[in-house]
């Protein structure tokens, strides 16, 4: 869709926004139904943001550095996934 519409940034922001908006639903959940709904919407957001984000990286990275650019993006994602929950304990 990002190739067809040419709206890569907008779709990536929509996907990240949907993921961010679902996080409070986990805290507010009083039953498994809301948890499943929040998880479902979070995964939809991930599906929306993945391809446009990767296309943006490919668009701005020079051809000889695309592998490094994708590696850096994944490394930063992994560091964030590990460090943010660790820091929230303090």
C-alpha cells in the first residue's frame, strides 16, 4: 500500500500510533477479552508499520550501505526492546 499510495511516512506513523494507543489498554484490562483486543490491535499496527518503515530505510540509505542501515535499525530495535523494560524497574 505504501508503494501504491506513496504515503510511506503516514502509514508508518499510523502503525506506530496504533501500537502506542493500545498499550494503556493492557493496564486497563479487567478480563482476557480486552487483553486479546489490545494484542490484536497492536499486531495490526505492527503489520501496518513494517513495510513502509523498511521502504523508508531503503529509500534513504545509499545502495552500498542498505545492509548496514537495516542492521542498525534492527539493532536499535533490539536494544530498545531490552533496555526500556529494564529501566522501568527503577
